[in-house]
C-alpha cells in the first residue's frame, strides 16, 4: 500500500464566517490552472478527503 502525501499549500488565508467561526482557506498547486474547491460543512476535517 502506498502512502499518499499532500504538498504544502501555496498560500493560506483565515476567513471569519458570519457566525464568528474562523476557517482556513488553503490554495494548492498551479495558480494558473482551473480550480477545484473542496469544502466540508459538517464539522469534519477536510484532510479526510485528501486521498480523493
């Protein structure tokens, strides 16, 4: 079984939501390529989606 590694993000930004929660936006990869946005709104860590 191989181990999946995710590269460090190109940038990180803290964003405050309307309810006061602070979330972190992370940008990965080629900045001039098309974007894919992943979000996990149920309180689980998005890192669980990294293998996909």
